[in-house]
C-alpha cells in the first residue's frame, strides 16, 4: 500500500469513529462512555493520518499526547492541540473495561468539541 493509500485509509477509519460518536450522542439515551471512546479513537487516527502523510512511520500507542509529539516535530502548530489531546486520552482503552468511570453529558459534549476542533485542524493541515 502506498503512503497516500495508507493516509486515506486512516482518514476513512477516523471518519467512521467520528460518525459513530455523533450518531450515539444523538440517541435518546446517549452511550456516554462509547461516544467518548469513539472521540478518542477518531482523534488518534486523525493524528496518525498526519504522521503517515508526512513521514510514514507511526508508533502503536493510544496516548494522544505521545502521538501529538510526533506531529509537533513535523509541524509546531500542533502544540495548540495539547490540552485537547490530554483530555481525550483518558477515553482510550481504560474506558472500555467494567471499572467505575463517571462520565456525564458535559464530559461527552466536551469530548465531541475537542474532537471537532482537532479534526478541523488536522484536516486543514493534510489538505495544505
């Protein structure tokens, strides 16, 4: 698979997670943890798409701050996303297990907002 094909695959799977988050958030009884998980997953895949497009080498991790460091090495403007990545990272793997994790509607809305800001930023960067 070429770098361009791989980049587009990352964008596609990021879009799937974004669509799932939005759809589940609009449910009569939103699945808060699942929405937040899909927000984190979409953000992760978007950041990885930028890395693939620009260097091709991505590390297997769900830590958005670690992934963001690689993006920042390529383009220092990514530093603007640091707090959003810190906040979204909490919704990666741990949220998928049956341990107490209290999430409310405000947390879910913030996760969607963080993702939408990150998403717009990354998509603008990959289109440059």
